[in-house]
C-alpha cells in the first residue's frame, strides 16, 4: 500500500503529532523510512518554528527512537 507524505511547514503541535504518527506507521510497516518520507520530514524540520522542531525530535525520541538517526545531523542521507 503506497502512502503519500506531503511536504509541509508544521504550524501546530497537532501537525507535529501527525508527522510522528506517520513516521511510526511507516517504520512499523517497512522497518524504515522511504527516501521521500525522509526528505519531506527533513524539509519540515528545516522550515518549522524551533519550538515545533524541538517537539518533533522529543516525540520521535519517545515514540520512535529507531527513526531518530534519520533526523540527526550525521544521519539519514537525503
């Protein structure tokens, strides 16, 4: 089942929670993130408000720690 992850600028904590939920679902389903998802989330991290960026990283650490390497400075590969 193909899923589409849209690139967006998070404006609310709810959007951050939705992003974390999408990441968790993809990690559970595939065991990792697709390049498209990785790039979309990295873009969102770059353009989001710093408070929302911190919230995103905190929630990833709590809910999907195996995905954290996609968002660390040396991680990923996008």
